[in-house]
C-alpha cells in the first residue's frame, strides 16, 4: 500500500512538472550543450531491444527522438554563440562557433554514435569538428543495450570537461525530451553519482526540451497526450525504484 502511494505521488509530481515546464533562456555561461541519446538514431531508425521496456506501442512517438534532440542541441549551440557575439542567430557562422561557441556533447551507444558521425561526415550537421565531442556509453550496436542508460551517461561524462565546468563555475545545458528531462534532473544530484564523482554537487545544469515547438505550440505535445500519460506513469515507477537505490534524487 505504501509503495503504491509512493508511486502515485511520484507520477503526480512528474505530471505537474511536465505541465509547468518552460524552456529557460540561453545564457553566455553555457559551455557544454549535452544532448542525451534517445530510443532511436539520427537517421530515425528504431530498433527496440529486449533489454528495454516494451516500446512497440510507441514506435512512431520515439522514431524521431535522436534527430529532434540533436537538432535542438545544434540550435542551442548557435543561440549561445549569438549571445556571446551580440549577433542574430541566423548570422552565426561555423567560424563564429569555432571561436566562441560552446561544446556540443553527445554520448550514445555504438550505433547511435556511428550514425551521428556519418551525418557529420556527410555535411548534414554543420558544426566545427573540434567543437563536437562524441563519447560512447556502450560499444554494442544495439541502440538500447542493458548497460546503456541515463545513469551510465552521467557516470561516464568526461572528467576533464566536468572539472573545467566546475572550475569556471559555468553551466551544462542538458537537452532531451521533456518526459526524460524530469528524470535527468534527478540524476544530476543523485547520492550515488555524487559519492562517485563529488564534483557533480557543484555543477549547474540547465534543462532544455527538444519536443517540437514546445515554447509556442503545445498542441504538438497534446496530440500525444495518451501516450505521454502512459510514459509518465512508467517514469514515475522508475523514479521511485531508482531513488531507493540512490541513483536519483528523491522527489
């Protein structure tokens, strides 16, 4: 009974956060734009894994996840660069990003990283090469192997980048879909993570949703309201389960 009440409380809190969320304004002190990999790949392939919870009912919902997150991350890099140079975002060049832009950071599975690198090589992603950091959380080509998860993405965040952010007292911008951001923000201050990497306690993370048109056309999200409610219910269960392990900050 107590467990059910805890899960209900978690779900209710996540739904409240979901409804109240607004994207923050970008700031010049964002030094890293961290794009979290999703269920799919940049080319929109979706290959469900037996290790992941069943997502067959959400195939179309999840198909564009990686592309939407990556494209939002690229836009955020340009927005921060524009602010630093007092320019319009549309006027920002690759040279501007090279000189003044934040780092675009992505840590995915072997397959997700491979597809992203191909897109960069083909010129589909126009960011300077040395402003892109791609880190692998699993060498497997399965998009969702068991050891590739949000917890692992935090644990394997490059120490040199983390230390530099903490030293400069600057920010990391986390980019994902809104349903996932609510769990991400609890990972950032999780007891187990801070005991492993204490520097996380001093890191300022800001959160940006990659959902299409979230700032101006929330009807785009409401089209998927039934699916999102199911996903939020699952997220509520995960928050309770993972917080008990110390892998998430409690609600």
